[in-house]
C-alpha cells in the first residue's frame, strides 16, 4: 500500500503539480490508458467542453438521466472541497476510503514515479473507477481547452461545447478562432456535437471542424432554442398555491429552491416542451438547460436511448451546481458565484440586476492571476457598493494587493481573513456576494462548512 490517507495522496499530487504543472499533451494518457486496458473505451460518454456552463449543463444531463432510472457517473473539475468529490456515481461523491483504495490500485499499475501530471492521474482514476462501476453513462467535463485535455482520449456518444471566451490564453491562444479550435478538438468522427451560445468566429471554426469530422453540429439559436417564460424568487408554498401549468411540476421541485426560471424548449421554431423549470438562474442557465435537453434529443434519435418528458422535467427541476449564483443564506442574503472570466462576471451581474435589483452589492473577489483580471474588476467596479479583495492559498492566485491596485472603486479594501469577511453585518438592503475562481469558491465553502 502506497497511501494510507487522503492527506498523503494530496501531498503526493501537490508535489506533482509543483514539479510538472500544466503540460498539455495526450501522449501519456494514450500510453497509460492502454496499460490499464483502456477503461475509457468501456464507457458510454457524453463529453463537455466550454469556457463557461459546461459543469451546469453536465449536471442537468446527470439529473435527467437519473430521473429516467439510469446509473450515471460524472467527472467534473475543479473539486468542490476534496480532490475525490470530482468523481460521482449517481450524484454521490466518491468517499475518502474508496479514493485511497482506487489510487493505491492505480499506482500499483503505473508506479509511484510515473510521469503523469496531477490532473492526468486523477482523470485515469476516474476512468478506472467508472469502468469498474459498470455505469450506464459517464459524463466527462474537460479541464482546459479540449484538443489536448487529458479527457480527450474518450470516444463519446455526444460532444458538447457550451460557450467560448478568451481564457487561458497562454495555453490555448489569444483569439476566438484559436481557442475555439482547441475546444473543437473534442469533436470526433461522426459524433454529433451540440453547441451553446458562441460568437460568429467560433461558429465558423466549429462548422469547419465538424465538416472535416463528418459530425452533425447543432447550434443553439439554429437547430434549437429556448424561450424564457418567467423568472424570480419564490417559496414552495407560493408555488403550490398558484393556479396554472406550474402546478404539475411543483411536486418535482426541490424544497429548498429560492430562485426559479421557467422556459420553453423549441426545435425548428416550434415549441417541443413547455413550462420547464430550473433552479439555477439567469438567461445563461436557460441556455445551458436547453443544450442539455438537445443532448437528450440526440441520445434518443441517434442511439435509441429512452428519455421521457417527465424525466426531462424532473431532472431539470432538481439540478443544482454549487457556486453558480448559489444562495448560501437567504436571511441575510449571501451569494456564491464562480464567475472566473469576463463573460462569467457579465452574467453574474445580469443575475444580480434581475433577482436583487434594489440591493446594494458588497462584493468579495479573488481569482487566478492568469485571468483577465482588469476587465473583471472594471465590471465589478461599476456595480459594487463596496469591493473587498482577498486571495486564495492556490499558488496561481492573484495577490489581493495587485487586485486592489487595479480597482478604481472608492470603497475598496483588502481582507485576507475569511472570518472577517463573514463577520460584517448586512443592512436589509445589502447583500454579500463572494465571487471569483472556482478554487476560491471551494476555499470559501470549506471555511463556511467549518
């Protein structure tokens, strides 16, 4: 046995991260997948790439498939709190004990001095674990880019590209065309690809790659669309007392929902499913949900997979994804949002204006230093009543001092103590929004849970 605890594994992985960092190639994954007997080839995969929205879209599909009665594995990144909570079976995270056992088995095959990066090793562990579980479907999220991401050794039933933004430019390129080419690298020969809301330059690249691969491409706004019906805050009692079409879905909605969106899914200009409810909010989440429904349409049409309208309704209504305009507290309004690039900040601000238009926004922000920090802070400067800058324990974290210097806000400060962030009293017309990199949201959640 190489490891006796999760802590020992985390130390081992941290050393890998420090020594190897990010090294985008598929050579090691191809070699070691073959060494393990190609567990990835035993999986029925749906593969998700995109700058924003891929995790949310994956969770919509997960809940829909679970509602239909299938067994579903999922692999997302980054971790919410522990490295092993990225791996789930039927929505339940892997336990610490299973993680230690699986890692020991993996290292026994690959050797303790293997050349894999931290991310590659965890990805291989996911393939190994899911193959042994013999699940009906494996939903796999790309970590960065697509073409050279460690997950791109899979051959999926459907590929998904949610959105395209200028991000990770030192790894993926500094134009929409270059970044799109990297994300479109997940498109496989004759495998349909469902695409969300992307710029015109990105559409051109995706169409070109799809044509080369003989892959049917279905764009949001062309092959399918979503029409927002209503949105707002609600409680379960108010919903159950309201007459009309929402009554039929009230029983399927999670009792803790405080936010709500209702939309109609359309194909070829015609309504296919009406009055679909989701608890992740904003027009971008309606788009993500519509992409997930289109994935289901492909699974039914191309692979004869049974997915009922009831499963779609209940799955969408039950789906939630931590750190996506998440209401951490409703008595004193505290929100968590993993907006980690300018597009993410834009949709976060849009959600604030729609759901909390009469509040003053006290915003706490931290992000990784390789992001477009200047643009994000300029957006927050415009809407915040006050801005607090902090920093993460992650080695790629931007310093609070650097973030503070970029901001032009009149009410700004640095606070490195998370306890002090939560100790401030909020007036009735104030909310606290903790925003930034998903790694930051992970640290905040761990502190809040303690």
